[in-house]
């Protein structure tokens, strides 16, 4: 393993805003923060927003900068990636940002019923050969429904036409409400939304920047899970 990665793992252990539960803690003991993220990590009551598969946490940190009255938690399995966001948040003194290193499959072990206000899925792996593993598969939609508050929303931003189309099919099949939808965020959506929404959509993650340089089109849909 590279020295850089080891240094990041070591620094993650020193961050109070980074949680790295063990399998035993999740499955046998139960995570203390489950249902109590606002109280135990953020130490204040505020809407809780998740970014699943956050990578370097660009959305988590970007949204947290724009919305100090909300709490943001980035979730990823790769500690060396989420270290970037954790470091950035610490350097900027952002107290409304946290990171959770875990597998997204453990969502229900990490969050209590109706604990979450919004979920962001940013450039999630399209899992072309394994639809069940997609973060908008029925398996995940059921989990989102459990952790989201009534009226809670899911945002999907992706370069993958397959994941975008698949998500629209799942929305239609499950008769879910769609609040916003665009097959081309920068040619279409940013031109017809408020300046605040434009700023949100203009946050660029590491992967998005790469795909834009390659000339790929970015898709977005915001929907509810009822
Ligand atoms: C294509 S990257 C996108 C990262 C970031 N959202 C961005 O846009 O730059 C997908 C991310 O999802 C994470 N990921 C994939 N499967 C995961 C899982 N089952 N649990 C947690 N994280 C996962 C990967 O580690 C990776 O950081």
C-alpha cells in the first residue's frame, strides 16, 4: 500500500468528524449514532443530508458551505478518498460536515427510520452488468424509503445514460414523484432554475470533472420515494 494512503488512513483516525465502524459494531453491537447522528456527531438538530458513494466528498463539502443550517454526511467505502473531504472540511472549519466509512449496503444499520432529509447519489457506479447493485434499484429504493422522512428526496447526478434511463424506469414502475429531471444539466436545467439551484448543480465532483473533459453529457433527476 502506498505511503500516501497509509498517511490518510492514519489521519482519518484523528478526525472527530470521520466514523469508521467495524463490521462487529454495525452488525452485533449496533451503531450508537444510528438514529442519533445530529445529537452525537453534529451536536445540533438540523436536516440531515447524505451523499452515498461520496468519493472525495465534493458535494458533501460544497453543499455544506452553501447551507450552514443543514448537516451533511458523506458515505464511502474508500477511506483514502473520503479523507480529502474530511481534510477540506477541517481546514475550512465546517462544523456541519461528517464522513462515514462504510459499505452503502449497511444503510439501515447506520440510519434510523425517517432520520434523513435528502440523499445525493453522485456519479454512482452504473453497475452495467448487475442492475440489483445499482443505487437506484428497488432494493435501495426500499432502504431509502425507510431512512428518509416523509417528503424526503433523492438526487441522482450521473454521466451514465444507462443509470439515468434505468432510474427513470424505476421511478415510473414504482409510481414515484419526480420533482426535476434533465437529460442534459448544463445545456438545459441550469438555464431554467433559480440561482441557488444553479449553484448546487454547478458543484463538480472529481469524476464529473473528468467526464466533462471527455465531453460526456450530465443527467440529473430529483425524486421522492413516497
Ligand atoms: C465513480 S465514484 C464517484 C465518487 C464521487 N461521488 C464523485 O463523483 O467523484 C463511486 C464511488 O462510490 C464508492 N462506492 C462504490 N460502491 C460502494 C459501496 N458499496 N459502498 C460505499 N461506497 C461505494 C466508491 O468507493 C467511489 O468512491
